[in-house]
C-alpha cells in the first residue's frame, strides 16, 4: 500500500476569503480589452501559439471515442473565443468578419 503524497497546498489556500480584485461585469467590450492586454507581446503570442497547437492544430484519429472528440471540440471553441476577444480588443468589434452562409460564387 502506498502512502498518500504530501501536497504543497492546503484547501484554505484556494478558498475565496475576500472578493476578487477585479470583476469583468457583463461587458463584452471590457472582456475583449482585457484579453488583448493579456495576450499582447511576445509572451502572449507564445502562449496563444501553444494553445492553438494543443487544440486547433491537432487532429484525433479515426479510432477516437466520442467523448474525446467532444472534449477537443470544446477546447477548440474556447481557444477560438479567446482569439476573437483578442481581435476585438485590438481592432474593435467591427474587425470580426461576419460568418458567411452562402459559399457559392467564390470564383469572383
């Protein structure tokens, strides 16, 4: 029988005993500005590239289980949402293209 490992933390270290120092509220514009600030610079770009490599640039094989596919798709959705927030924070809400529903006539 193995001994339970000693963890370097206590549950009370993660129990909120005081309110958060900053609250986003319900404004998507404020969330976009925060995301743009968090991911600016070389460190932010490197972290975003890492998140994209783990999610958007990854494919599961044909033997992947349904739960694994759903989990990965949820991760991809979150990374795309972060990318959208960053784009909106950097360039304003009008910078995000509206998804096209008609894909015919692309030969123009």
